C-alpha cells in the first residue's frame, strides 16, 4: 500500500504580494520591539546595580566620617584639658617664684633687723666715741653680689649729731698677688666713702660685686669722725659670707 505524500502547507498560497509585505513588516516590528525592550531592561538593571554599590560606599564613608569626628572631638577635649592644666601649672609656678622672692626678701630683712638688735645689745668693736656692731656679709640670690651690713653706735651721748666718714676696702688675691681694692672699685654705682651722721646709731648697708678672678680675704673698715675727741679707728673682718 503506498503512502500518500506529505504536503507542506503553503502559507503564501492564495495570498497577494501586498499581504505578504504587510505580514513581514509586522513580524519585523514585533521582533524589533522585543529587542528594544530587553535593552532598556538591561540598562535599568545596570544603573540600579551601580546606584546600589554607590549607596553602600556612601554609607561606609559616612560611618568613617562619624568615627573620625568622634575621635577629633575627643582629641580636642584632651587638648583643651592639657592646655588648662598647663596654664594652671604656669600660674602655680609663677606664684611659687613670687613667694620664694618674698620669702628671700623677708629673710634678708629679718636678718638685717636681727643683726641690728644684736648689735645694739651686744659687744662691739670700740673707738672712744663709736662702736662697730655686728658686721655681716650676706649672699644675695641669683649671684647678684654680697651685701655688707653693720651698725655704728655712739658710746657717749651728745646733744648734736656726730658726723664723719667711713671708708671700706677689700683685701684679696688677684692674679697671684695680694691687692687692696677701695669701695669705689667693688660697688656700682661707685661709692668713695660712707657719710656718718648719727645721734644714737646709724645703719650701713651696700652691695659688693667682686671683680672677676678676685679671691677675697677680708674687709677693712676705717672710721673717721669729725669731732676731735672722737678718735679714728679701723677694724678688719674676715670674708665670711652667710647664706
């Protein structure tokens, strides 16, 4: 038995050329629309992916900035605290220096007052009318020199002030030789002598600045009253400096 031949349907059979052209255009339009829509979806997907990644990076940066801001605020607070502590330390140091200066000044004043009181009531080196009491050498702070201090008291009372002068000289070793320097050579401003003008007692004080290289040995004090009955006299004191 013979099989009947299979026939392929001819879709173009019975169709006019115009119908075929219209059908082709429709199929082409459908394919183009499908392709274009897929392209738009891919672009949208890529854009959303990029935006999502950027947003994640922005969040990371925001957290880093927040952390750095907190650290910066803490550093600023510590800096302010350190600056305040430093200011307090500087003020305290200045106050301590001022207290030390006042204490040194008060100590020097008390030592001078004590020397005067001891001189008034104690024994002294005597001339006929005058006495030198409690000669002292006191070191000044910061190496500013040495202060000498003594009191000249009147032994015999009188109605008028006793006048005269005192000359002080310093004996020491300089360049291997013994030398005697006048008061004018060891004081600034220079003083040639000290004037005596007292009724009962008179205090004398000044600052000696040693020349470079001089090793002092002693201080010589020459007292010369103007009154004829009051004899002139001299006294020498070892160079012993108290603190």
